[in-house]
């Protein structure tokens, strides 16, 4: 527990140093391409055409993320508004930020440029054309180009740890792996839903532990501020991952920092105590579920 506490305090310290640009980049990379980003009509249309949907983007947007459409890709057809002004895409924003950082600009300067440059001017329109979008299953990394989100080809070690922790989860909760419209994972009242995206085994592991943590922490029963709930769950996930030698700091730092930036109350000792107990419970439960124990 002492090592867990040291690791937790260090992460909270690091998370407190994130900039608004860090938060924007984290959002653009990890939390876009969900069905909530589409109109209600297109979201339903995507579900009908591809019930196994995960992350969905246009070919041009996938290219910004460092991917190309496979030769045998199955397009999903959507309605695209014509003459409705400008709506900037997450990949465009992320590439802009990365370029400005490479040029040596400070995050403060980049944020000012971002707010000036990326002003959506979308207006309702009754004119549409047919467009194509593609699921993450139907794209592959472009050789020699950096992916906005690190591509891990379903790493075997991450998958093995995922299975071990999942074995604890299924003994205590209802666990489902399927597409989700507005998040990568959801948990409530004993049911956990995870969206496993191809090439993102570390993210899937992080999401699984995060959602288990919400349940173990009893967030659906507590009247806790949302930002503190999310910070508690993500810090728990980071600690459990660290115990199993999986570095989830890249996921945890911007996520925790972003939620605590908007929190009215600070992350206190009571929050930390709950996190440490939850992490220990998940680790101990996982070991017992796999024939061991602490």
C-alpha cells in the first residue's frame, strides 16, 4: 500500500501540471470518432450498417490520425451537409497543435492560436450529399507516418492482463464488450460495458480497470462531483496497471488533470484513501480470481 500511495501522489502532482493544450490533444486523440460525434440520423445509420462499430471516421480524418483505408475496407454511408459552413475535425486540431509544438511555441501561445483559428461556423442546411466513413477495423497505420494515438497491434501482454482482470470483473459484475455511442466504457449499478477497439489493447485495459473502479468505489451510490469520480477511477486504473507493469501514465495524466481542472473541490486525502483501497481490492480480487492472492 505504501508504494501505491507514493505512486498515486506522484501522478496527482504530474496531472496538476497539464496545460489546456494537453487536455485538447487528449480529447482529440482518444475521445473522438464516437457515434455521439455524428448527427442522430447518421449515428443510427452507422449502427444499422455496422453493428460491430467502434471508432468511426472519414478517410481524410483517418489520414490525419496516421492511418489509411485497407483495400478490402467496407465503407459506411452517411449524409454529409453541403453549404453549412465550417466544422473543424479533431485530427485537424491535433495536427495543428503538434506542428506548433514542433516549431517551439509555448502551449500558452498555441492555445491562443487554437481559439482564434478553430472557430466553427456551422449553420443548419437542407442540402446533403452521400459520404463514406470507416471503422477502425478497416484501416491500418501509414508506414513512416506518426499515428496521433500510439498503435499497439493488440499486444499479447496487455491482452493477457486484460483477461486476468476481466476474470475478477465477471465474478462480481455483468461485463459486456460491444460498441458504445458516447464513450469507450460505461458502468452503472453492477453492469460494465467496454468498447474494445482494434490496435488499442492498452486503452482497452485502461478502460476496463477504470469502469471496474467506478463500481468498486460505489460511484453510482455516492453524491460525488463528476470530476472527482472520474479522477478517482482513473487514478485507480493507473495504480492497478502499474502493479501489473503496464504504464498507463499517458492515459491517466491528461485525463485526471482535465477533470480536476474543472472540479470545484480539490482531490483530498479522503479521495486518495478511497482510491488506494479500491486499487488494492481490484489487485487482490484479480489474484484470487486467477488462483493466487495477496
